[in-house]
C-alpha cells in the first residue's frame, strides 16, 4: 500500500473510501481489559481470576455481565522487554487461562528490546485487528521502536485506513493502544490528529488504553476512552469488565479479589450515530506542498445549508486564523508565515456547527526556504530512526517496514529497495561496492551498493537493532541477547562471538586501537579485542551506578566515541562516562549529555546536552565552545561534515552550527513537529534527515 493513500486523506472525504460492509448481527458478549502488568508476580493473582470465567455483577448499573470470553491487554506486559525470560514469565501467568488473549505493546515492551519482533511473527505486524460478536477490534502499536516516546507511524495509519474500510462505517469498533491519546508524550497534536482524521467517519465506540496505571474514563474528541488500571497495583489492582448486551455497552472496573465490578466507567448504546461526521476538504494548503508567505487557506465541509456558523484554522496548534465563508461555499483566509521557521508545519481546520459541535481536519505543508536549500524530499511510506548513510552516489536508509532503500544522492530518485522481515533501526554500513544492515528478523544483510541484490546474510541469535561497523576485513555488531559478533566482510561467515553482555546491544560500536567498544542494556560499556573476541574490559556506566533501576540508565542509547585514548559514552540518566581506553577505568563523568559525537579530526567531542546546548569539549572534558540551541534528550550523535556540525531536535528542527566557533549557521524544520529519532547523515555541505513521519530530506547551504 503506497503513501499516496495517506496523502489522499486531505483532498477527499474519508467516507468516500468506506466500504458499506454488511452488518453482522451483534450478539451479547463480555471481555476483560487488562493493562500494565510489568512482570510483577502479583499480576498473576489478578490474571488467575480468568481461569474459570463467571458472570460478574457490574454494581453501578445493577447488571450482571456474561463471563468474559477474551482479554485485551493494553501493554507494558513486561518491564524491560523479554530480558531474563520476562515474556515467558508473562505467558506463565496465563497458564490456566483458556480464553483468547490479545496484547498491544507498551513503552516498557518496546524500548530495551522491542516485542515488535514477537508480534510481527504472530500477526505480521505489531498492529492487527479481529472480528468477534459482530464488532471489530483494532490493536494499535503506539510504543515507538526501541524508544520510549509514543508514535503512530505512517505505515500503521495506511493499514488502519484500509482495515476500517473493510469493517464498514456502521460496525461498532473498539480501538486498543497503550498510550492515552491526550498524553503530552506524543510529539505534537498533529501526531494524534492524523489518527483521528482516519477514524472519525466510523462507529468507534471505545478507546482502550493503558500507561497510567489508573482506572479512569474520559472523552477524547467525543469518543469514550477507558484506561485499564493495572493487574499488579500498586493500589487497586484489577481490570475493566466490558459488557455488550442488547446493544448497550457497560463498563465497570473490578478490583482483584472483590466479587463485583464496583467502579462505573461507561454505559451507552453502540449503534451507529444518527448523524455522520461530515467530510472535510482542505484545498489549500495541499498535503506536502511548499508555500511562500502568505499562506492561502481554503477548505469546505459537506454539511447542510446553515449548519456551519464559522470556521478557523490553527498552524502548529496555535497561530489562529479566522476563515470567511465565500459564495461558493468554501471558507478562506490568509496566514502570515513570517514568524515561522522555514520547513514543515501542520494546519488544523475547524468548523463550528450550529448545534455547538466542532469538526476538524488536518494536513501538513512546507514553508519555502532559500537558505538553506532543500535539494529534494521523498517519503518512505514508513517511519524511520535509521541514520541516513551517504557516499558519492547514493543515500541509504532503513525503516520500520523492514525495507532498506537507496536514493540517488543528487535527485532523490529511488534506485532500489530490499525487503527484510523485520523493522530496521540501525544505520546502513557502506563498504565500497557493498552495504550492510541488520534487521529485527535476526539477519545481517550484505547487499550490492548499486543494485541492492543480496550477496550474503548472517543469522544472529536475536533481533539486530545495532548499527554494524567494519575495519575492512570484519564486520562487528550486536543483537538483542547481548551477543556481539565478528563476521567476515567478504563471506558473512562468523569469526567469533562474545557473550559477556547480558542484554540488547542497539548502538553503533566504535573501533579504536584493535578494539571494538559498545554499550549494552546491562549497565556496562564493553571493550572487546578485534582479533579474537576476548573481553579487554567492561566498565559500569555512571548513570547505572547511581542507585535504583540501573538497567534503565544503561549506557546503551548512543554509541561511544574515542578521543585521544578516552572513551566518551552517554547514558539514559544523561551522564557521560569517560573511560581510559587502555585500562577500562572511569576517568571522570560529565553531567547533561544525551549523545556524543566525534569531531572530524578526532581531537574533540561534541556533546548533545539535555539543557538545550551543544558543546564541543577536548579529551579532558574542557569546554571549547557552547551554544544554546534546540538540543534535547534524544540519544543521537551530533554529526560533523565539512565546516558544520548538525543536530536535529526531537521535533524535527535541524540546526547547522559552525564547527570552529559554535555559531548557528542556519535552521530548518524537517518534520511537522513529529519525532526525529535518527542521527543526521551528512556529506560535504549536505545533510540528510529521516523522520518518524516517513520523510527523508536532503538539505544544503
């Protein structure tokens, strides 16, 4: 399915795509909504209540629900992914349960070693749907790949649109995902608006969410949203009981050990609404089109005469513009763009109904830029956190959909793409006429650089999220168990395997003085001899050594760099551990860095600081220069190329800074306030940025 389907949403009615599927009669049923198990032993006591399902009194409604016939769990089933058999432990909680279980992925399932691998094996993707009792159930993935920040990716939205088309506009739809849609952890309002634009025409009766460990009800954009509490606590462990009886949905929260579900949530009919959500067309700005100042805004709504009393638009969640009704029925206006950064932005058009209702639709557009210049922009059709890699001819990037893509460096034309069977998180390694990349499907792939044909592939023991590196003879990379490999660059045959790390290696290793250095999600920085794979040393990261939850603060997000015999590596607690390469002893630590990068001449280190600074330091940690700019907690390395250093903020603001003195040269907004979790690829004076919105942008100055 191409991204064109998603682009079409801004110019055509969503209802136009809806298939009038015949309604299956809705039969009476009940199910349980569990959440946030976190591998806690006490969760097993809650889950044991499903061993022998029985009717449950929903006390607030004085109504007895049928025994639950299946369970939906909205994520955080584990604490740190499948570490130490955690997934098997979760499954053991259900050993005596003989009704179906459907799970989504939470941030604790998707960050340290993502369970997307397991869901992809079971359902084909980490999002899926099923039909029961005349209703349609959608399980979305909001977890974010190998990162705690929630996102709903372009390929997931395209899938959802098609899935709902087949369900039809009248079928009751239940949508489950881990993150409540009103949490501030999403990159921007546009992140969620894109989802809502797809589902509004359908009969979505309920959002089932988790994350907050509370049993609460709220309305989101007029749709009921119920949080599932927690099966283990720490207070009031339990689950939601959802009953559909004679067309009425009733939901109440049942605490573990109590005979009845006592906390009221929702009671309402699930029949299709008598009034459909009207289709909205945004004629200007057009999706992904570029505009100069001022921005013409033109939109209309399929509503009866006199039903709409006014309209307005907001750019980036603010900058409100009143729109005027024209004789042809469109609402139009003009927006001053002079105060906005060149690049990507989003606009939300809202129509006010006579009955007080407000109807919305959103789209993204670009503000033209003369300096810097956008050489080209393309859309992958999938989110990416793979740092683009470029040579003189091509730009290579991986994506969540499992494809490696190669683009012409000058024109941005797609030259080839190669499909793997799992998400790609790491950077593509360029080795002359070959490229190499790891996939979540456990394989390391070696492909021809020009055509993308397979030369060889090597199977590791677990998913590969690590970026491979090479000394010309061997390729080095890690996998989800902590196994670290050396394979022959020509044949792909294993040379050695080191198993000292005890959990996932997802960062880009660093080669120095015949050694390879990497951090792992086991609290440690590891140093291995390239010749035979023997361990030279390991050093606990500063953040892990500082108290509770040491695994959480491992030095495992951003790859290390070596400068004048010292290893610099940042961790999740924003401590940079500085280690003597020869001895493995910690020399000092620096507070504040989320990521480290090496200068072009190897004599200094760039620190991406949490407090919105970029610093250049020498090998002793002495600050050479510091500049206030849009840095943040994203654990990616600043990239030096030519005379500039490139850093992209988590919401897509790319900054180019003078490598000599730290002066900001230019800035450009690469995404419409959607996450950029990849590093910046750069060659000469051109930077390449991949975003979770599916964009790949080439920018020069």
